[in-house]
C-alpha cells in the first residue's frame, strides 16, 4: 500500500529526524511512503517553483492509497494536502503528539487519529491498527 506523508518541513532540516522516524515507521508497517521534501526536493537540493511543487504534490497524493498527516507541528501546506486528499476520496489518518491541538476540520475528515508519546510509537500504530484505505 502506498502512503503519502504530510508533515511540516523546515528548510533548515531541523525536523528531518522526526520525518525520517515517521517514514521508517510506515516502511516497517509495509507501506511504500512518499514525502515531497525527501523524494522530490531531495532534502532541499532541488528548489521547485511553487506551482510545480504543488502540481507534483497533488500528483503524489493522487498516486497514494492513504495520506498520513503528522501534526508534530501545524502548517498551512499540511491542511491543503489533507483537504485535497479528502476531496479526492483518499483516506486521511492523523498522527500527533499527545496533547497536540487537532483542528475540528481535520478531525472531521480523518479516518483515524493516533496520539503518540514518542515518534517511535508510530510503528506500533501503523502495524497494530491495520490501517486500510
């Protein structure tokens, strides 16, 4: 199953370790995961114009069976990606640190929400919950 990871990305790569932890958890659960910063922009080595970036993002979402929204940090792009997936009838699941504020709009489109204490907890969620599209 193919999953698209939607998560706020910092150009200084300050949250790269967290992103890689989430991607690794998805891989351990059997997902082939796509993340734009890693797979398209190669961690900042490629800078795309905004229109092309969004076109590639939407194409990547369209190619997936599931969108995983990680709310370690809120971001406008994360909301756009989640809304786009929902409009395309692609299931959206949310992972967030315990105590994170998950907006009512995201709650309304999410198939599942998982709150974690440590990002390493995500592996258990992705495997044990048997997330299905």
